[in-house]
C-alpha cells in the first residue's frame, strides 16, 4: 500500500470517529451513556486498533524516505 493511500485511509478513519450523524434532539441512552458517546468510544477503539496495525505492518513504507547513512 502506498503512503498516499495510508494517509487517506487514516484521515477517513479519523473523520469517522466524530459522531456526525447524531443530530437528534431526543437523548436516547444505553447504560447511562448517550448513543453518540458509545459510538465515539467504539469508533475510537477501532481507530486505535487500525493505527496499531498500520504502524506494525507499514512502518517501513512510512520511514523509507529518511534513512540513516552509516
């Protein structure tokens, strides 16, 4: 995967962590948390897991431009 695709996917996932579509005026909740808060927590967990995967799998692509000369 190219660096541009990684940055694009990372930006998309980051934008998906914001609960854009919860503009309802009634406050429904589950376990004392509003639904938008549960969505934000769950999507942040998914984002963190994806960043872990990207760093583990594609670190060499990200760091390939700056190599140290010995």
